[in-house]
C-alpha cells in the first residue's frame, strides 16, 4: 500500500467519522432511524479509489465510532459492523459487475438495502428471534432506507463531481485548501 | 428534480421503483397478515370469553364448571397448563400453534389461528 493510499484512507475515514458523529446529534422521529450519512464517504471512496479503500474506510469508521460512543463489541456495534461490511461488499460487487448500469444513486440504494438486510438478519438471529416482529418492521425499514439511500446517492454524486472538478481526483488537496 | 433525473441511470430508477413498491406492498401486507392471524380465542360454555394476540406471552385463568384452569400463551403457542378436570386430556394435548384444545368437562374451548369464523366449522361433537 502506498503512503498516498494510506493518507487517503485516513482522510476519508476522518470525514466518515465526523459525519456519523454529526448524524448521531440530529434528532430523529424514531430512535433507530439512521440517515447513513457516513455511507456517502464509503460510496465516494468506492467510486473514486476502488473497493479496498472503501472497505478500509468503513472498517475504521465503524470501529472508531463504536470506541468513541462506548459501544465497542456491544449489540449496536455488531449491527453496524455487519451492516457496514455487507453494504460495502454489495456496493463493491455491483460497481464491479455493472459499472455502466448503476450510477451513484443506484449504488447507494444497493448499499442501503444490504445494510438493512444485514442488520435485520443479525437482529433476528442474535437478539430478537421473533419472526413476526422482524416481518412487521422490515418493510418499514426498507422503505425508509430507500429514501435515505436516494438522498445519500445524490449527495455522493455532488461530492464526487466536486472532488473531480477541483482536485483532479486528489482528495489530499481538499484538506490543504 | 431535473437534475436528479439527469444523474440517475435507467437502472437506478428501476431499482428505486422496485424497492419502493416492494416495501410499500410489504408494509400493507404485513399489517394485514398480523391483524388476521395469530389470535387466541377462549370460549367458556360456548361463549367467547377472551381474545388474545398469540405473540404476547401471558397466562390466563379461566373458570368453568369444574373450577379454574390455567391457559398459557408463550412463544406463539398455547397450552392448558393446569386443569381440575378428571382426565386431564386438555393438559396432555400440550402446546399447539394452530387448531383447538377442548376441555369437555370444563366446557372450555381454546381456538388458535384465523380469528373470527370459528363458529362456522363447529361440528356435532365439539358443538
């Protein structure tokens, strides 16, 4: 791994951490509702710098965020870890297999969908074990996830175009500006 | 809005429509499925005395001609936990998640499932 890649991962992970911290401050109507803003960074990392960078950024973000909030290795950590890994893997696979088919919005939808699928299955197998409860809540979560997925996809597109326009794909210049 | 359409591909929009319609259908379907199924109706002397959802755990005391009996609802299943009838057939029937537990001496019938149309399929024996 080149030092420039490491630097890039560090900067992106810091952005993702900041976004997820910011998101946890926002009041939401439902306690478990998350906007998934950090996924914007994962998505941009994936589209600009490839799967390895995106996965690294996601792992660092999930682990550090849980350390900061004191939930490391707790239920919330397991849920966001599983969701982060599966959604990044799904987005990476989709990006590789259908590069010309899906734009950022489509990838973000794929990511949101698999994030929710991972969390629901983990919640079912590890914590709740009550299929009716999961079946009732699943469509609601998937619906909200689709809406936030679109919003994050649009933001990712704007951010990506900005990075490409201003810095010729070099995120390193952002921090210097 | 125009901008959003510009940055999305056809596959993006198709995926969005599929996810939205699937989840909306799911919301309505799951509500309906839950409200229709999984009810427990306890009849005493041919009259419905209690109706409970199957997914809430509880133990109910039902009093019939032979005295009290305990009906337990747990993990989506129902059983008669304790009864004071002589042959204890209802207790021996154990946990059910569907169908009927009948206690003839006590004139208690425990229905599980469907909900409201049990009166229609009562046959000569249980009626």
